[in-house]
């Protein structure tokens, strides 16, 4: 997970909220990948199950 910039409190509320949401989503992906649990997401208008391996692959590609 990326650390917020030192001047985070000087950023507009909209930017801080977006950063917080992205961090929360990343944490959920990490937790599910670590625990081997699938995640259910909306893809092309349908709810699909994402296997635990997919978040691991995506996290490895980010780092």
C-alpha cells in the first residue's frame, strides 16, 4: 500500500476521499488474497466471482 504524501491534509477533501477509498479497496483485495477467499465484483453488468489467485497476481504486478 502506498503511503500518503506528507501534505495530505492540504489536499482538497475530494482527493483525500479518493485516496482513502482506493486504500480501503486495496486492503480488501490483500485480505482476500491472503485468506484465499474469492471476491464478488460487477463486471460487464454481471456479478462474477474473482478467484483468490487473481488478486495475488494483480498485487504482484503492482509491486
